[in-house]
């Protein structure tokens, strides 16, 4: 693939435990420096132990990587794909050392997030900086691919899922469509985007993705809500929470709900716990029908999307997007999109 001037792709993700003994060490990695009480870690650990101490995220990433490799091969592109994580094995530092040892000099990075903001984008820049520092002077140059929340393939995969979920419920008149994404502190959302932009890049992109999916699925009325909040109750986070919102729509007359996790690319543990367990159980308590839309990780269009982003970047083609949001997220060697863009949150003292 010399004509594209890159010789590898690094698939960069969050990571997750693959056995009961790994759960607490993994959570300690995730929360390092945040002063999270041990009792809170033990509480979250129970979510993992509910599934045997195994998060599905590594398996899902490996399946997606296999699909991307097949898509690359099918398009005649000889480009190896490496896998590295922020918080658990294979750690990105180790993967980048492997890449350097294999002679990789320039690589594209696909982060498993479609959105902007600190956790969704800039933290991946920090991962890149940390990994390159760990490898040293032989570290490959790393170019992170752009955000893709409004890409037609991303939108169409979710839209087909929304239509199928409504069909599974029999499309009752009282069905309500609810889009959900990971909540973040309100202060982090305010800081999402370059200075002077008005901030809230994350929540505005989520709202736009929901609008695009709803329009393609033929859904006129819908809600955008949040899940997986943490931190002290005194700290404002994006609301409403999905579980609380189910009670609200039930009171308004909804008899069933279609829940679309538009903020996620794979069915990792927060999706299957917060939605398939907590939200589904709350809907059952209320006597409501419940259907959850799958994330696009296993859809063939997701692999096509990744390869299209690679080709788009290397050819300099205009981004294929369904909104007029500014293109963002594509930077070299961990540089932010702009000075002060999506500033890291201030850490609480232990």
C-alpha cells in the first residue's frame, strides 16, 4: 500500500478484563488518579462478575478487526491491522513496540469512538502520546482518523436497527424511540470543542447523530438520553438517565420503547449491563415492551466505514458526511485538534 504512504492501521480501544482476577486491576487502571473509592470499584466490579468477569469488548474488537482485514484484502489493500488498548491487554504501548519492531514507520489510528469530546476523542490523543513516549525514538508516526458520527454507513446501520426493533415490537402505536449515549460531566461537555466554539461538541454530535438516524428510519418523534453516569451526586452530568426516563415516557402513555445506543460502536459491558439489564428490567417493571437496537460493530458496513476512512484520508477526498458539522479528530502524534480543544477534566484529589 505504498501509494497511500502508510504501512499499518492501529485499532485503538478501551480494553476490558477477560477473567474474574482481572476485573479490579482493570478498574484500577481505568480510574487511576481520580480518587475513586475502593467501595465504588467493588460495586462496578459486580457488573463484570455478573458476566463471569469477562467484558465482551476485546472479542468484539477482534471480530471487527477480522472484518476490516477482510475488507482491506477484498479491496486489494495490503495493510496490516494491529490492536491496542488504553486500559488492558493488549496495551497500546506493547502493541506500538511490536509495530516498531516489525518496521512500521507510519500508521493510521482508528479509535473506537465516533464522537468528539475529552473521553471520546482527546483521551485517545493522550494514549498516542503515551505509547510513543514508551517506545521512544523508533516509535512510528501515528495519524488518528477523523470522527465519523455523521458518516452515511454509520447512520444507515443504526437506522436499519431502529426499523427492525420497531418491527420486532409489532410497531405498536405507543412505541417510543429513545437514543442513548454515555453521560459525561456537564463541565466536560462545556469544554468539548476548541475555545470560542461554544463547546458541547459531544452532546451536539450525539443529538445530530440521533436526528440523522431517526430521519433515515422514518421516526418523527424521539428522545435523546444518557447512561452510565458516575462520580459524586453533587457533580452535574448530562441528563436524563435512561432508567429514569423510562418512567417518564411510561407516564406519558408509551407502551413500549425502542432503545438505540447511538453513542457506542459495540455491545460492550456498559451497553449490555445498563441497557440489556437495568433498562430492560425497568421497562418490564412498568409493563412496557422493550427492544434494543444492536450497535454497528458486527455490521458489514462498519468494516466498510473503516476502510473508507482510510482511503478518504490518504486520497485527500472530501469527507463523506450527512451533516455540516466541521470535520474534527484527525491529528498527528497525539496533537489536539486545536490549542485547548476538549481540555482534560480536572482530577479530584484522592
